[in-house]
């Protein structure tokens, strides 16, 4: 096992490398497209499962810490070179929650971070959890190597109870990030996924809330229709948010493409000073539905030659 692996998320400015601390994710958010990724479906734990099972299975990766310790003997910061598009950072984690509930008991993520940071690596932490507060002491000690971020698709806690019921509320995540910023830990925000039934004013209001934190970046991605994400979100909304469920249910590839352009164009035009960074889908499938000028606009936010 080599815990540190090459990550294609350099295309989103997140990291050239990644470490997935756990197998599966307890959060099980309805909109998560991780279980639609081939790298997840190729894992032994996926046998006999569908995307609907995401959030119902999870475990630690046996031997991960020892394997990482061994890998770091040769995988030095000099080897984690900055690519033409990325930043040479190691992302913790990208196919699971690094601070999902089992971390409270196991402490594996803290061990992983200690090893990476002590070795001199630059690390980006992406989490939907407030448990990361436990490790603020570590992140503050290595603040020049760390960026801590959380996903804030909106600040509606009632809606979040429907779509991400096992994760802390978005307002709680914002407060956690605010505390980190006040301590001097560099932070960032991922407005992801921005939902197709929200007005652009929701994006404006959210960015107004996070701007005082002086985030390094404010990333943004709309609801991605990979795998079964769209029907899963529509079903989750159906009982308590029927009107919104119908909007999602009608979320065709063409609608997704237009929404991608509209939201990301708005963000660039109105929030560039806040560090807004668009996340168009790296497959560029939206190019099949947009005008040439719209495609050209989105292309500039992805590496050329993809």
C-alpha cells in the first residue's frame, strides 16, 4: 500500500497528491459523486454495492499509518513538485471524509497529518466536519504548510438536514472555519455543490459571510450529475421540499451545462476580489450544450490539453 497517490484534483487547484484516510464515508451526502468514481468502484469494499449504499459502509484502512511512515522515507517534499497547474499539495482526503465520526475514536487522520507535516509537506484539508477543531493545535503549529477548508453549498441548516443529515450543519462549519481563521490558520471555502433551485443571491450572501475570514480561495461547483447524484438528491428532497425536488428531477445535461456557466460566470464577475475560483467539470461535457464563447470562458479555468 502506498497511501500517497497522484491526484487528478490538481485540475481544480486542490492538490497534486492525495491520501484517503478511510474506506467509504459515514456522511453519505445525497449529492456526493465520489461513489460514481471508477477509483472507488474498483475497491474491494464496493463489491455488491450501489451508489445508494454510500454512507452505510465505512472502515479504517488497516496499516495505513505504518505504510505512510514507510512511504515518507522516500517521498520527500522535493518529490511533491509543483506541477504547471497544481501547487504540490497533498489533499486529505478526497474520496472520504477525513473527519467523519469514526475519527473521533481512531485518531488516524491526526496521525496522518502529523507524519505529513513533520516531513515538511504542504497539506490541504477538505472536511465537512467540525471535529477538525480537535487538531487546531497541530494546524497552528504548521500553519505555513496548511490550508483548511470546508464545503458550504449554502447556509440553510434545515435543507442540510435533508441532503447531508450525518454531517454537521453548514452554520456550524462556518463557525468552525471562523475560529480557525481567528487563530491564524489559513482557510478556504468550497461552495459545493451549488444547487439548481437556489437563486444567485444565495451565492452572494454566502460569500459575504466568508469574505471577512480572508479565505485563500473560494471554490465553486454546481450540482454534478455524475452517477445517480440527481435522482438521489431529488428523492431526498421529495417529502419536505417537493418544489425543489421537481427542479432537480428536471436537471438534464443541458440544464446542468447552462447552470454551470451561469453560476460560475456570476461568481467571476461579482466575486473575483474574494478569491473566487470556478470549478467547471473537468470532463468538459458541458461543451456539448453551450455557445463557443461560453465554452471558451469555462475552458480558461481548466488545464489545457485535457
